[in-house]
């Protein structure tokens, strides 16, 4: 197994800083990196479509002088016809120097990394992780704010299902003096286990459903989409939806240097009218995402010594649980041939075990 | 907004001549241009499939030493899921240096050009425009005939719905002494507004339904496909279809140097038997299309100063019409968020206004 | 017509040796070939999806410094809308220097080669031929065994429908002292006409349904998948399926240097448990396939003199048969416009004629 990126926490704070330094250098001196990956091939294996993420990886590789092979949707692809992720990873290792994989099932990129002889980047595995989006978020915050310590960061909208929110919160929790403001309707509050993580790390946070009121204290506002179908009833949705739409009126309550982020695509949760407000940073985020992917590709290609699978399987202690089976229907263990069940102990106090692939709690 | 190509008339006669000069130089000295676009990326955003046009753009960019990202059909693409054309254009501007867009809705490339920070080329927007096909047609005529003045140009087949026909007629109407012969069944005659344009510009034309008879006077014959479903009845179709099929028998009536064009793909409207006739130029047209796209990419990348949006919106006078809404179901104003209605006065005498995006008449 | 590869027998033994020499040199000195195809474009025209084969061609071209255009599934492609293969080939010849074509109908690549002005490689035409898979198989055997003469080669599984099996048997039949062992259930035995070919060439072969028993004498074991739907009944399938699954238990009967091949993808016919056995060569085959495609692209691009179509149409004597029509519903003659029927005499003794495109027997 080669060094890979499956979860944002696979990278230490020092490594993140190093990646961001390289990314900034790329932004400042693009020509310097023109031929850094000459003769190298990236495989973009998108088992479900995600045009934006795919383009970001492809543009990143091209700007490094490399080439790209790939598919953008496995539905029409023979790859999906019964072949295991492990075999696909071994085969693609004959054609490419590095793999970016998007898959609807959680854990698929980890399974690929275990079999591939080249580095694997998780480009999104179901509702589980999307670490390169978090890299884009982090670089944008650093470039706009100069650093992370003592920032007040608001998250607004769907905090229950948004994997980009969970990832960024987890990543920020490692910095000093971070204050988190969770802004959402009751139905879409941050899940207990993420708040528990914040508690364990001593990160200060508060919950509110009032965006307008919270805006004045935020250094960063991370907006997400609130989907109609998440609400208990249409009436509830109609009553609440406008509260979570950022428009010119609400921007008056923000600080003069509040930085507005959004993982995109947006539908209507940020009015087009504020795109030209200098505080709107969501298109800068797109550009920063490309720079971070360039830095990441460079880093992973340069680390050519084999790494221990256990570093990825057991960031927590790995344990065998007799007879236990992951019950998550969207976990790669449901479909991958000859892949055993594997668990890790994530919380000793409450004795909570999770599947190593999808991180669903085992009962 | 960067200099873009939305409609063939965006280019002046001088600019067209310059493009054709470059295209001929490319054809004569391909190696000279090998690295002209090194480090540049073209995005081919094909919201509906058009393999031929996409390949032409991609081959053009590769032969200039550049790279390509893109999708070939938006159906499976996340880009189509609710994101506005404007947001897509802003995002892609982070990944690419130039965009070629094909879209089923008229006006989409214009909307993209207004938001992108890179040049946008219209690679076909519904039944509206397809200017790079016209570039291919024009170069082929110039290379075969040495110029445009005083040519007799026949158009045969479906003159009612064929956007390539309308575009080429409009483009040719700017040259001196052009004579146009319109050969079609009654059902598929050239629309009134195109003939009106010819009248206003003083271009001579005549209409006929007899291809065989017209052939003897033509310098150029532009063939198009006659689709069965366009006719009033099957009987009518059966009676007429053979009249508009070009075969060895009919070619005997053509001049020894009549140049046969077709935008391709053909079905059966030109017999395979005449492919080797030196007058058959439709595969030369394919090659010329690639050279013109190369010249166009070079031109647009070299013009890096912002241009005025109004140059594109108001080749005619732009006017506000209170309460008026474009009624064209295939216009981008039907789906694009926060895009206002906008009209232009195209004919002062008859007081005709058209939507600036799809050019449909407003009532 | 340019020199193309439609059937493995288009290559002489000397040419095959030369290709394998180049492939080995590529494997040993990859950097030497980095820019061999700089400025050249490969078109991968996949009228049906085959991700693995497409990736192999694309990686091959990129590693030679060239570029790639293409589509991976014609369903969504305008190419499939009524345009003939001949027209597609002529058009693509304007965009690319070499074509790799996959098509569900037998004979399509031959039709393309007859019209294209660039070389065409058959990347699989229905159940007919797949010569570049055979190139991968041959190089793997040569690299593992040093040569072909006097090898004992077993074929196991579906020998009736497996085109890779027929191709490799035909290719091996040209070497000296080859012994072939055909291991299959009764339902899936090698077709009579392939055995007849072996007889005509004096190749020794025997048939058995016992893999375990045969293993001890094999230098090479070529595994293929046995599909449930091929059997007369579910009971029959259940009774037999395990006999044709290669696992650690059966590997004990193999020689210490038996080389295990499989065209991939596998489903369960080879246990993942033997992937790390040094005799398992199926992932080496993947890599060798890329090297052979690189060597083939180099060879065909270097042969720029026109070749005689008849070399491809009539490896056997070509004959006209009045009124005869190919009855194969999966033959390109069924759909291609203005393509005549053409036959060849393949067996004088039995007076057997076959369609030149799909090689189906004519009655």
C-alpha cells in the first residue's frame, strides 16, 4: 500500500501546512510546476458523476504537465460489471501513477488503496468523506484570514447530512481557540457524534437557528444547501427556508471581513446579487481546490515508500468482534468479494466501535 | 466578459479574413503551431452530445499543444443538476483558459460568456447558431474558389429548419455580387425573416424546387438532409425525396468545378458513389473545420482585454419592453435563475423586436 | 487503406516477434519512448463500453507522448445516429492519426479500415476478434517461458463462446510442437471449426472435463469465466461450477512453474487467495497488454505506405456467390449502407465459404 488520502485526518497538522505552502507557491508561480508531472498519468475513477470534482483533479494534473485517463460514470462502464474494487485497483495500477476515486459506497477508496500499487485519493465516498473539498476549504480560510487559531466559524444550513461540514469541523477542531457556531433548523442539527468529538477535544461551540443574529460575530460563514425533502412537512420548509438564504439584506449584519464559503453547487441559498461582494469567497474556493489537489498529487507521488495499511485502518485501535457485520447498506463491505468485516474502537468511555470502512457504529 | 464567439456576425469581414489566413497557414505548416497553446486548457462543455463537433475542437486544441477537459453529455453530469449556466461558467473559468459550449437551449453560450472570465465559443445552441460550422464552410469555399465575390451558391434540402443554412447565408450576404439559389420543397422553404435580411442587404436570390435544373449554374451546392417527419404526409415525402438526393446521374448536370458541401452527417442525401468525384468537398470541410477552430482558439486566447457585453447583446439597439417575456420554450431565459428578459430592435421599419438570447420575435 | 490490425493472423510470425522485441524494450526502457508519438492523436471509438481495453490503449498512447480523443459508449453519441461506419472513419481520419475501434458488430473495424486514411486497430468486434488481447497473452507467455515452441497449453472454462480462446489457439497453432489441452464441460467445448483448423495445421490437442487432473502437465493454464446462463440447467451448472474454479487446493496439482493467465475481468473463477502465488500472471498480462499496444501503435504509424485491401479481405481466396447474403444478425453487413456482400473460400475440401466481415459460414 502506498501513501494515500482517504480521510482528512490522514494528514497531520504539519503535513497540511506543508501542502498549503506548496499550494500557495503554485498559485504564485504556476509556470514553475508546468512539467512537475510530465510522463505521469492520473486515473479519475468516478463510479458516480461529479463533474466539478473531476474537472478539478483533471485541471490539476494537466497544469502539472501530466495526463489523465478515466471514466465519469460507471453505469455505462464495464468496470462496474461484477469486478471487485480490489481487482480494478490492481488493473488500474498498470495504467496510472495515481488514482482519484469517487464511489457511492463508503470505504471503496480505502479498499482500493489496500490493493493498488499506486497512491489513491478519496474524491468522495458516498456520505462518508470528501477530504479534498476540506483541503479547498482550509486553504481558502488560511489565504483569507492568515491562519486558523481563534477564528469564529459559522456553519449554516444542513448540518445533519453535510459531509463537507463534518469534515471541516473535524479538521478545524485540531487548531487552537476555534469557536464554532452551528446555525440550522431543528431537523438538520449537527449529529451527536460530531458534537461529542468537539467535546472530547475541548472545542467551544453553540447552536442556534438564527442566521441573521449570528452573522455579526463570524469570521467565516460556511453555507450549505437546505433541501426541501429534509423537512418534516412542506409547511415547516416554507416557514423556515428564507431564514437560511443569504442575501444582500442579511449581509448587512455580517462583519466587514466575514468570509463566505460554500462547497458549491448552490441552488438559491446564496443570492447571485452578493457574488460581487468582496466577502463572497466561494469561487476563490474553487480555485484553491485546484491548487490543493496539485499540491496533494505532488506529495503523494513523491512518497514512494510502502506504508502500513494499519495506519489507515486503525487511526483508532483495531478490534475483532466475533460475528459482527456492518449494517450500513451503503458500505463497501456489502458488495466487495472476499472482504472481511473489520472494526475499530473509537470511544473507550462509551465503548463505541465503528466499521473501519464506513465508520458506522456497530451494535 | 472576454472576447467570445456566439454568432458568426460577431466577426467582421476583416477578422474572418485574418482567421482564414491563419487557418491556411496552419494547414500548410502544422509543425509551426505545435506548441502554441502549451499549458492552456480547453473545456468542452457539451450539454447535448455532438461527437463530431467535440472531436474537432479537441483535435484542434491538441494540435496546438494544449489540453482538454470536458463532458460529452450533461444527462449524467452533476453540472446539469440545478446549477445555473452562470455559476458553471464561473467555476469552469477556474479550470480552463477557454470554453466551447454546446447546449440544447438557445442563448446558453451568451449567458456563459457574460459570467465567464475566459472566452466562450458557441459550439451550437439548439436551433439557434453554430458559428464554427459556418467557419468551416467559409474556409472550404475560399480554398476551393479563391474568394467569395460573385459566387452563385445553391442551398438544397431543408432550408426551413437548417441553422447551418441560415448562418452561411447571413455570412455570405456580406460579400459582393453573391447570388443565392434556394432549392427546396414547398414545406421546407427558407423562412421569411432570412429572406427579408437578404432583401435589406440587396442580395439577389431565387427559389426553386428543381435541383437538377439549378445545378448547371452553381459554383457551390450546399446539401442538407430532408427529414421524413418534416413533410405534410408520407405520400408527399415519397413523391419528393428523390429530387433532393444527389447522385452520379444528377452530378452530370453540375459544372466541372461545382463544389459540393454538406455539414455532415449525411444519411442518404448524397450517394456514396460520388465521394471520389473531385467536386465532392464535404470531407475537406471536416478538415477545414479543424483548422478554423485552431485559428479561432488562437485568436480568442490572444485577445485578453475585457470587451463590452453590449457588443454581444446589442448588435442591434437594445430596448426594454415592459412586461414582455420571451415565449420560446427552447430559450435559456426559461431556465436560468435570476436572468432578466432582454430584447433588441432588429427591424425599425416593421418594428420587430427579438429576445437577445434566442432571437425569437416578441409580440 | 493503411496497414491495420483486424485479426491476429494479419501479423506474420516475424512481425509478432518484432512487436514483442519492441514491447520488451519499452518495458525495460520506458523513458526512451516518452516522445515517440509527440504530436500524434489516437482516436478510441468504443461503440460499446470496455473500460479496461480503452484504458490500456489510452495509457499506451500517453506513455508514447501522444494524445487521445474518443468516446466510451456510442449510445449517447451522435456518431451512432445513422452515420455509416465508412463516413465515421473518413471523418475521424481528419482528427486522428490512428484509430482503435470497438464495436458490437463483427466486421465493423474492417469496414472502417477500408475507408479510413489512417491505420485502424480492432479493439474487439462483437464475438469475432480481439487481436490486442491475444498480443497481451503472447507477450506474457514469451516473457514467462522464453518462447512458444513445445509448450503444453491448457484452456479452461468456456471454450465455445470465448473469442480470446479461439484467437490465442489460432495464434499458437503457428508455432512448433505446441500441445493443447481443452478443459471444459460438454456444453462449452471448443467449436468444430477451430478444432478443424488445428487438424489442418497438425497441432496436437486433447479434450477433457477434468481440470485437476490436467493441471500437472500444463506449462500454461488459460482460465476463462463459465457463465451460468450457458448451461442446460441450473442443476448442471451447480454440479459443474466448482470444477472450473481455480483455488489454492487445485494449485497444488500444478507444476512449480505453470503460468496462470486470464483475460480479466474475473468474477470468481480464480480465488483471490492465489493472487500472490508467483504462478499467477494475470495482472502481468494487463501490463504486457499495454506494452504490446505501444509497440503496435509505433509499428502501424511507421508503415505509411498504402496497403492492398485484398490482403485483409482475402487471406483466403475471395469469391462472389450470386444471391448469397450473410445471415449473421451481428455482422456489420446488416446495417452498413451501400456495403456489398463478400465471401471467401476458407476450406477447399469441404467447400466452406465465410463472410469476409464476420467469418460466418454461408449456406
